[in-house]
């Protein structure tokens, strides 16, 4: 089976191609936003159920992790950390449901799946990486001020200037790293599941689905944690230590 890198276009809105990965992204947006809004209205502190208790335990654990890294900047960093984590996790796990890559229509001799994992689209992962990096540096400027922020990259000392140039180069490499790590893992998982499912319809694909559930969780946590850690580092004054 050939691995298709580009998402399939379902239709066009003007000159904009509406692809199956865009459809998946909109569904994930609806689930995450609707789910968070619904849970915020139904959660009570009087008699918490098992689901509420579990969610509170998970959120508190992630908040403690963020606090241990970001310190006094936790309130700024945590909403982004949890948002990236939930969004990518729902996207990865939703793509494991039956119908992804198998339900669609024929356009001539080409089969066009109605839904495809957004993580297998480099545009999706690149957009997430850009949002992560741009927000991180915006927070750094907002927290430190433009003068203190530029000290990380500019200096009259040749050695520090060279180190600053390496850090500036690291901004672009981080975009590549964040986007291609997520893209590569999700695309590889999609290809493996599709191939195994076409050869063996029952039982044998189940361990691979279990593996992809773990991979989806790990990739969401890695992306969110790297974003959180980078935010914490860049929001700390250059050469200084942040108090916790």
C-alpha cells in the first residue's frame, strides 16, 4: 500500500481546498470546546462522580507538573499546556475510530476518504508548531520586556553573540522539530493500521490499535510539555533564575 502524504480535497470553498483533515480538525474543535464548556457546567463540588474525580485528578497532576517547571508563570503557561494536550490527544484518539480512511466516495478511479487524521497532514502539525513558538516568544516579550528579551540573542561580547545566534537558529529548528515529530509518528501509525487492517480484518490489528492509543497520548504529552518547558525558559530573565 502506498503512503499518501497529501490530504484529499473534499470540495473547494472559493480557492480554498476543504480537505478531509480540515473536516477532522473542525470536529476536534467542536468536541474539545463543547466538552470543556459542558463539563464546566455539570461539574459540582458537592458529590463528585467517578468521571469528575478522575478529571480533577488528571488536571491537578498536570497543573503540578507545570508549576514545578514554570513557577510563578504557571497561570500564564498552564492554559496553553492543557489546551495543546487535550486538542492533540482528542485528535489522535478520534482518528482511531472505525471509518477513518475507509468511509468515503469515489472520484473517478480515486477513492477519497471522508475523514483522515489531522496529524497526518503536515499543514496541521506545522500550524500547531507555529502557534506554539509564536505564543512562547510573545509571552517572553510581554513578561521580560523587549530589551531583556533581546539580550538572549544580541550581545557585544563575540562569544555571547555566537551563542545568541545559535539560540535564534534554535527558534526555527524547534518549529521543524515540533511539527515533524508529531507528523511522522501519526502518519506512520496511520499507515501501519491501514496496512494491517487490510490484511487481517479481526483480532490481529487490536494490539496495534492499543499501541496507537499509547502513541497518541505520548505525542500529545510530548508536544504540550516541550511547549510548556520552552515558555518557562524564555520567560525567565537571561542569566537569571526564576523563583518558584
